[in-house]
């Protein structure tokens, strides 16, 4: 079986596909001037686009890892956006932790694993 790579550069791929599994790299916001709710919405839009390109969607997520710059301050706001975005009955296994992110103005990063939709 081969590995398919989406949006690849010298350092990473936006997503990789193996068999029916879709692995997204950590997604970060483009407009980092926004608060955590705005940044989370941007990241979820990126996740939607990558999942669609890979033949999946948010209802097919298996797991999610979420990193927040300040979990005490930002957890509730991030979670509100996440909950509004997530289809009912489709919550993936998830972990959310506080982490020092790659850039000081990134407040949230999200990585997911999904399964492709049946053809």
C-alpha cells in the first residue's frame, strides 16, 4: 500500500493518507491577531478543507489533539467553538493540553486523525 501526501513541503505534509486513515498535521491559524475563539475557528476551517481533500469530513474523525498556549485562560472559549463545529454524536477521542507553541502569537494548534468516507 502506498502513502498519499497532501499539501507537502520540505518539512511536513498537511495530511497523509494510508489505507482509509487520514492523519492531519497540527493546524495553526493564519490570522494570529485574533483571540483564541477566532484562531480556533480558523484552524477548524483548515481542518475541514484538508479532510474534504482527503475524502473525509469532521463526522469521520477518530481522534484529536489540541494544544493551547494558556489552557486556564482559553479552554472554555476554544471548547465553545469546537462544540459548535462538531457534528452531534461524532465526538472523537480527544486530549487538550497546555503547551509552548511554535510562535508566541499562536494560541491554539489542532491535529486530527480521521477515516475516509466509504466510496
